[in-house]
C-alpha cells in the first residue's frame, strides 16, 4: 500500500508540474488583463481573437497638420504673393477684366458774350384777337403809336443784332387798352423779345401782342426802267 501511495503522489506531482509549465508558457504569451488572479491547475484561457488588420495600402492616410498658408490663392505654396500697388501708381487690371472707367472732367462754363444791337426805325409787331381769332401784322415807327383793336401800342425803341451774330429783335413798348365803358388802362410796358415771346409777354384776356422784327424803311424803291 505504501508503494502504491508513493506512485500516486509522484503521478500527482508530475501532473501538477506539467500544468504549471503549460500555465507559465501561456502566461508568457498572453499576459492576464489587469490584476485578475490566476489559479494554478486550471486550464489556460483561450487566446483572444485579434481581428485581421487591413493591409498597409488600405489604411487611411494620416491627417496632415494644418499649415499657416492657405491651400489656394496668392499665398499658396509655390505661388508668389501679390504685392499692393505703390501709392500713386496706376492699378493694373487683372487678365480678362474690363479696364476701369475714368470719368471725364466737367466742361468749363461758357462765358456770356454780349451781343451788339443796332437801333432800327420801325417795329414790326404781331397781334391776335382771341375772341375772333384774327391775326394781324402791324408796323409802327419808333416814337409813334399804332392801333390794334382796342389797344394803343407805342413803340419807344426797336433794336436788332448785327448780321454776323445770332438773330434777335427787341422792342420797348407801351400798350394801353381803352374799353368803351372803362377808362384807359396801361396793360403792358417793357421790352419784348422776338426769340422768347414768353419771357416778357402781355397778359390780357382778349388780345395778345408780340415782336416780329425790327427794320429800317427802304431808302430807295427799285427802278423799273431798263438800263
């Protein structure tokens, strides 16, 4: 019996020694996570399954750190930065862009040129009767008066520009209206201009008078005798 017990004890020691060796080998290959205790004599835990890593070509590229230069534009790598034009230098338009439009300076004001007038002897006036619509032409010598309806028109002066200047005729008139039941009343006094009748016009509900021309009387009638 004692020999049998010795054999059983030796076999137990051999089993324990083999288990300890296997455990030590497994522990060296797969160390236990954390501080979890291990029990000698227990079968080793199966090795953790590690998923297959992707090939080196399928790995995502490493993220590049941001740089201080912009990706595109004048400050990009390999492109020279654009310099601001110097003060007083003309700006150069970009390629394909329309050139800037420079406004033209305003024109200087035209100086007023005084025109030369010549005194004439006869004032040629136009008259309108607004009631009947009758239009008449009246010639009145300077210093005399003429009649148009109920109006008495006195020509104080009549002047005309020289032929080399812009044509203009002006007459200084005194106009008096004499109605049958009312006393005579002056309805206009002042200069009237042929080119601008509305500039100085007579205001009357029945009559209208304006300057047509200023002229001198003919000095000599044309001869009908053959030469």
